[in-house]
């Protein structure tokens, strides 16, 4: 958050099928979206880890949470 | 019945009142009045109390009432022998006084009677508790005890309280039991971690004796173990199970070490930071597969190509001793693991002696494997040396066979163990290299072996058949890539690594081991190839952009130095020039060249992308340029590639094998591999290259940034093994994100993604409501410089930034 998301724009552009441009303002918005997504991901994973009485978030916690969250972030 | 009881009490009171008033003796007037009042009050209270019980109107309260009835009757029968009606007689102060004296010292019968009755309740409360516990739910008992306290507190001071204290204390204990339980939960939790069998028993006991006096002591002992922890215990068990598995796997792996596959396992373990138990299982599975696959694949390859077999047989015999020697020499100077790997390789080679190719492949594969593994561990410098040396040794003798074998080996072994490991390693390494920059030493190392490999490759290309166009092209491409970096140390090195890795990805890991091999730095041991090196250097000078094909090196050697100089200056120029040279080379030389050029182009584009970014040049321009170049290259390549593909079946077989092996691996690897090998096996390498080039498989956000942000949001410890999963999730997320945004923009007939598109997306996802406007989120998460772009700020002079277009 304190650092600019490196290669965010090129990553997005690489994923798009057609030829679209990205404005710097909308790039900031896209960064906002990713931060929100990561935030909710981290929170859910933290809750899941807590549920298993583990103070550390592990890969399987994140994986179990990811599917539900990705479905929510479909838009 | 309840009403009868209540009525009885009320009736009693009424009787008291009615009987008392007419009979008020002098002495007892005051007392009577007092008693009346008290009775009335107590009665009212009592009635109120009872009514409260009635108001509940539930089964426990009914039970309470019954118990009360029982108590009353008992009290009446025992202490006050008169029934309800008898109390009236008692009121006559004959018996009541005596009874009162027994229980209550005040002396007035009705009052005393009532007091006795009231007192009897608490007195009998423990009994009721027991009965209630056994017969009824605990609540009524608790309620009765609690309610019994009230009258005692209200009516009397000392006497009743003494009795009730016992009950109160018991109930209080029962109530307060939970607190000590909770405090002990932590310790209990810890204890549970150690042993969990007792917990269930304790909990079951606790449930029963929560309020019962009899079990209070037992509860106190067992309280720590009560609670929900049973469930957690179950979860804990799972964890312990996991550990056991991993330990077992580890042990199994340790055993594997004896066989010689340890190196792979070790590397898998070392790399297991990401995969924990997964890699272990993978290595176990993959190791045996390698040998079998190699042998099988070898046979398939050779069955189809007669020419190759003859050549390879010759080469194989020659290569083995040289390879072994070179390997041994290198091992001495390098890591212990590498030595083990080579030893294993030699062993494997001997095993494979039945087939020329298998041995070659084994030798090639193993060094490659070693390289892959060691690189993963050490970030490739040393491993590269080994592989580079190995390749260098092989090259002079017969590069074609080596490359082919390498390709086969790569596809097989690389796909299984190395691919999985190397891919991941590569990802990590690539990210590291991308982010941190390769060391100069690597560049130097890469240059020497690559140069050698290039020359040999060039020779091979001209000679090689169509069998391994795919295999050769990547390998050659990699060699070329390696060579190109001689002059541009840092940039070139990075690019090569990037390209090699990307090429590897694009080709499903076939290329990777080769790239690593090429990347190795031959040290003084390669004196014999100095001549080749010099030539390679000249060729490598060209490649800041990493685009020259192997064939190109031969004819354009003269032109290479010129290009090399120019390449340093501008990548774009190199790309253009390289594309041109590539086109020419393709037409001039053998068939696989176009494939190489494709790879080169792709890698070149990728490499261009990285330096471009570093240069902070306009990405749009570069992307456009890259796209243009890609299009040109693809067109040319397509034309030239039609001819060389003579053995697609063979290639398909190889790929099928490779893919099937990969699918067998755990899902952890699938994520990385699937993206690379998602293409149907039947497609040619060119098609794959084209797709990868078109897709421009960006690795996405860098690891440091991802982990940093995730840790910041998580606010708890985050293990490092979440990174691959996280990366995969972000990949999918970005895919969907880009797709949605593009759809929105196209719907608005625009070619640019606008702020409103993203805002619409946020709204649809639910982050933005009527309650939560976008600006709030912006201010919460974004930095100031980004916020300035989005939210207009008014500066002095009525100047609003950014300027509103509306």
C-alpha cells in the first residue's frame, strides 16, 4: 500500500483479450479493487486460521477461503 | 394443580387474615397485625413470587410448583402438622407458637408458619436440586434455589439466610464454576494439544454436573477440559495427522536418498517452503517415474527416427565418458548435492546403458536436473555451471544428439520433478531476478556456456532433422539467448534468465533445463571451446534483446558485433533488426529455426519488456512495438514452419507423456503447470509459442509486494507457503477483473478503461453501497498521489485538480 503496485497495469493489460488502454486514474482504481480484494481475502483467511486455532495463516487456510471469495468478486 | 397450590397459599393467607382479625388477642394483636402485615406482605410477596413462577408458565416452573407444593406439604406435615386449613388453627397460636419456637422465635403462628414454610423451601432446596437434577432440567433447580433465596433475603435476616447460604453457596458455586473453567481453558487447550482422550470424558461429565452439588468437586477438577475444545481437538488431530504424514514422507524420502533420488527429494524439501507435504510426495512419485519414463520415451523416440538413432548412438558412446568426466570434475568444485546428483546420474546412465539415447538423456537430464535443483536452491549460479559444463562437453562432440536427448530428458524429467520444482523455483527465481537483478557473475557464467552452446547448436540446426524441431528450437533458442548476454551483463543476464524461464514456461518446462544448462558458466575447464566461445561471444553481442536464432549466428556473425553495439542502446532497434535477421535466417537455414525465432522473439519481447519497464519508458509504446513485432514474426514463422514439422506424432507423444506426468503431480504444481501446459498436446510448439507470445504471460504482481500487502491486511503471522496459492488466486482474480472491465468499456463503446468502469465493478461486487461511497474507499486505501487523480482537490485560485472534463 505504501508502495506502488508494480507491474499492475501491464498485468491487467496482459490479461485483457482485446486492445484496451488503461488510464492512470483508472489504474489507481484498479489498485483499489485489488487492495479491497486482498483485504477481504486476508480477513477471511485469518478467521479460518483462527477457527483452527492457529495463529499463523497457512496455505490451506487461504485456499479454502479463496473459492468463496472469488465467486463473490465476480461482478 | 399449580393453581391449587397457589390457591392454597392464598387461601392460607386469606384464612390468616380472616381468622386473625376477629380473634386478635391482646397479646397477639401487634404480633398478629405484624404477622398479618408480614403475612400479607409475605403472602403478597409469596404470591408475587409464586405468581412469578406461574407467570413463567413453563414446564420447569410447573415442576417447581410441584416441588413447592411438596415442600409445603412436607413442612406442614412435619413441622406444622396442620394442613392449609390447619394453619388457621395454628393461627390460634396454640401450636404455632411451639412450632414457631422451633423454627422461628418471633412467636406469631401465621407468620411463623409462613416463615417456616419459606424456610423449609430453602432448607429443602438442596434436596430439590438433587431431585431436579436427576428428574428435571437443571434450570428449575437453579431457579428454585435462587427463588428460595429471595424470600429468605426479603423476609428474614439471619436465620433463613443461614440456611439459604448453603443453597446459595451451592448455586453460586454452580454458577461460578464456569469462570474458573474459562480461565483454565488456555491451559486446558495446551493440555489437549498433548493428549486429547481425557477431554471427552471430562466434558461429558461436566455437562451433567454443571450445577449439581455432587459433581461440583469433580467439575472443578475437570473444568479446564470442558468446552468446545472437543471440536478443536478434532481439528488438532487433523493437524497432528498431517505432521505424521509429512514425517513419514520425510522418512521415506530419507530412504530414497540411498537410492540416489535424495537429491531431488532434498531439493524438494528445501523448496518445500511453499509446498510442505506436497513436494515431498511429488518427489517421491516423480523420481521413479523419471527413470521409467526416460526409458520408455527413449524407445519411442528412436523407433521413429532411424537417422537420429544412428547419429545418437555415435554421439552417445562418445558423450558418456566425456560427460561423466566433465561432470565429475565439476562436481568436485561444487556443492555436495551436485556431486550426489552426478553420481546418481552416472548410476542412472549405467542403468540405461541398454539404450544409447537413454544414457545420453540420463546424463543430460541429470545434469539438467541437478542444475534445476541446485539452481532452485542456490539461485542457479553453480548449477548452471554444471549444466553449462555438461552441455559444453557434449556440444563439441555432437550437439544435435545432446540437444535432442536433452529435450527428451527435459520433457520427461523436467516435467516431473524438475518441472514442478524448477517451475516454482523459476517463478521465485524469476521474480527475484526481475526484482533484484541477476548478479554479474551469472552473466559471465552464462555467456561462456551459452556461446559454446550456440555455436554447436547452429551446427546442429543445420544438420538436425525435423524430429526434434520443438526440442531443438527451444534449446537452441536458449543457447542463443545465453550467448546474447555476453556484453550486456546485467541486462542480458536478466533477460536471458527471464527469457529462458519464460521460454520454459511457454513450452511447458521442456526448455528450462536446457536453459539452465546453457546458463552455466564454463570455467577454465572449457579451454577446448575457447574458439567456439570467441565466436559465440561475437554472436552473443547481438542479444541484448535475445533474439538471434541459432542459425543466425553462423551467417550474421560479422553483423552481430554491430548489432550488439546497437542493441545496447536501444532494445527496439534490436528487436526490429533481430526480427529481420531471424526472418532471413529462417529462410536460409533449417526448419527448426523458425521455431527458435519464435522463442527468441517471444523471449526477446519478454526481455524487452523487462528492460523497458526498468527504463521506465512508455509501456504503451513498447507494447505496441512488441505486438507489431510479434505479428511479423508469427507470420514469417508460420510460413517457414510448415515444412519442418514432419514428426508431429512424435512430438505429440512426448508432450502427452509430459503432460500426463504433470497431471499426476499434486495440485500445487498443477496451478503452475496447467497454465503452461493447458494447450492440447497435439498443438505444435509454434502454436504454443504464438499463444504465449500473444498472451504475454506476465507473472503478475511481484512476490514481495503481494506478501507485504497480505501480511499487512492479515495482521497476524503469515507463513511463506501461502505465496503460490496467493499468486494463483491473484491470477484468477486479475483474469476476471480484466474481463469485466473490458466488458464494461466495450459496452460503453470505449477503448479505454475508465474510472467509472471500475466504480461500476466495485458497486457490483458490493464494496460500494449507498452507505459507502467510492470516495470513502479511496481515501481509506489509496495513497495520496493516487487519491489526487481521483478526487478533485481545490487549490488556491479556484484551481481544481484534476480538471473535470464534465
